């Protein structure tokens, strides 16, 4: 995007340039990520928001190089510490995943093996990262439980405030609440002490109290370990509370990119303004919450011009004809909309 480097921002850890990822389905080509550019500042938490189906998870999976058939990364660059992840070999990527970049999956049940205890699953990750754990064993001990390994597993579980680790470790995923499962996933993601953590809707499977706890925990991690976090969420309230920057995605594209102060003071894109109006406020009367009319387009047949124009209250002639460019409005505030041409 224009103006990226001119802004007064900290060190950039990850820079995504013109990334496109399409799913080649029988119905047609789904342009899930379509020319996306953004960057993440080292040690900061950045929110990626947008309605369901706009391409948030596909963006995360592209960064991790975990897009599977019929999906394909069509082009672009994912510069991590200056090196393009899209040019790395599968073996190099396996090393980077977990060690440098870890992900907390949107669906904790799908991310875990249902027929293996959570303790065993954490232990596997520990072993993958800390092979020295099994060194120095006497032959007769080989058949017994690896005490050092399990001490480490419990320690990892304690670090994410899982109560009574030796008991919880023996549970199968279906026996645990959504909140505990999410913590198990966070624990697994943190074992390699990644520089970048991508948290995809880490709180959808849990109730409001647990949600607050998990988010506070992520915030604490980000502050204590100077971890860089990309937080994917539907919830702009969470972004306001925790993030330094926000990226708004619509129909496979980033439509607004700003620091949270200027974003919440003055959201520029009509889509962002619509998202903000649909957040409940104290003064909102019951049943009066506005929502953005219409729905996210099918990403096979995206409307011409600006994809948001059929739902946009401010659409005018150019919006149906031409895709808007990305404009810099003020310091580091980018918006992809004809209103700012
Ligand atoms: N494996 C797949 N095959 C075909 N289409 C897919 C596949 N995975 C995702 N898509 C499509 O790509 C688009 C973007 O999906 P994605 O999962 O990235 O959305 P999202 O923003 O993460 O949504 P949500 O908020 O519901 O998680 C959607 O249109 C989706 O249907
Ligand atoms: Mg998703």
C-alpha cells in the first residue's frame, strides 16, 4: 500500500505485499485474499477485522503457508524478518512454524486430535521443540513415563493458567470446556516461543468471562514477551481494548489500515463506520442496533468496482465502475475508497 514506509512506525516484523490466495472450486474461483498488503510492527498487537467470509483465516493460513487444495497462493510476498516465506522450502517452513510463527486456530476442536489426551498432544510439541528432554536416561527408565518431559508439560500448562495440570493433561479434547481447550492451544503455540503469534478468533468457542481472561492473557504475553500478535476477530470492542493497529478486511481486500486512535476517532471507510455502528453501546435502546444492510458477497462473483458498493450508503458513480485505490489520509491511515480520491 502507498505510504507504508513513510509512516512513523516501529520495526516491521512482517510485511505482506500484494498477497493473493484463490480457491479453485467446481463453482468457480473464490478470491479469498485478493491483493492484500499490510505490515505488522514488532512487539505490537494488530487486529484484523471483518464479517464472516471476508478472507481473514485465508490470510492467516497464507502467511503460515498452510493453504491446502483447492486453495493456492497466487502471488505476492510475505516478508518475515525481511525474508520471503513464499520462497521457502516446505522443510524450512516447518522449522519456521512453531519456532518463529505460531497460530492459534479458530476451532480448537478441529485443531486437536480427538483420540489423544491433551497432555500427550502438548508433550509431542515439547518433544519437537526440546529434543534434549529425553537425553541422559538410564535404559531401564525408557519404558517409564519421561518425568522431565511431563514436568515440562505441566509447567507449560501452568503458564497459561490451566488449573491442576496433571489431571487436565489426562483428559481428551471432548472432555474439556472451550476455554480450557483454547488455553491448551495457546500453550502449544507458545512452546516454541514464537516471535509472531496469529490468534484466529481465539474466543469464539468460549463464554464472555473466559473470553476476557484469554484476551487479557494474550495482552500480558504481548507486553511481557514483546510478542507480535495478529489478532483476528469479529469484535471491534476487543480491538479497541487490546490492539495498537487495526486492519479492516472486506471481500478479500484490506479496506482500511490505521492505528486504533485515529480509527476509532475517525473511521474513514463506510464499511468500517457500519461495523462500528453495529457495536452495542450503553445508550443504545434494545432492538435499535443498526446493522449493515445486505451481506458479504460470494467471493466467486464479487461486485465490479468497489466490492462494497451495493451495501454502501455513500456509493456514487465511480464506485460501480472502478476499483478504488488505497489512499493515505493523515499519518499512517490508509483507506481504499473513492470518497478519498
Ligand atoms: N477450503 C476452501 N475451499 C473453498 N473455499 C474456501 C475454502 N476455505 C475458505 N474458502 C472461502 O474463502 C473465503 C474466505 O474464507 P475465510 O475462512 O478466510 O473467511 P473468514 O474471514 O476467516 O470468515 P470467518 O469470520 O467466518 O472465520 C470464503 O468465501 C470461504 O467460503
Ligand atoms: Mg475465519
